[in-house]
């Protein structure tokens, strides 16, 4: 599964979300070889880049080229607990065994 974190500039915030996603995946004990996590800016994003896109909720409407089912909107992009909860939801929805 490929997950991409998206922010306006594709630098600090999206990289922080990427790290929080990777930490959540490790904490859930999944096989990391089955995941690719990256980050990018909102202007460069395309639907083929990832299976899911983590993005701050107010930026989500600007991602018009991304199907809504691929967008994981975050109320607080700096809240690691919210990122962890959204990662767990994706694992559950995709029937990926985790601890």
C-alpha cells in the first residue's frame, strides 16, 4: 500500500505527517515492506501517486484530481494520535492484520 502525505509546500508539515504514519505502522506491527510512505506538495499530487493521501481537512477540497475515497482528511495535521487512528482505520478497511 502506498500512502502519501500532502501539504501546501510539500516540505515540513507533510514530512512530519509521513513520519507519524510510519511510526503508527511500526507500532501496529505490520510488515513495513508492504508499505511505501512519502510526502509531496499539493500542486504535484496526482491520483496514481498513492492509494491514500493524508491531508489537512481545509486543503482536501483543493485536491480536485484525487478521488474522495483516496483522501484521508486530518482535522489537526500535527496530532499524531489522529494520524494513528486514521492509519488503524485504513488497516481495518483493507483487512490488514495488525496489533
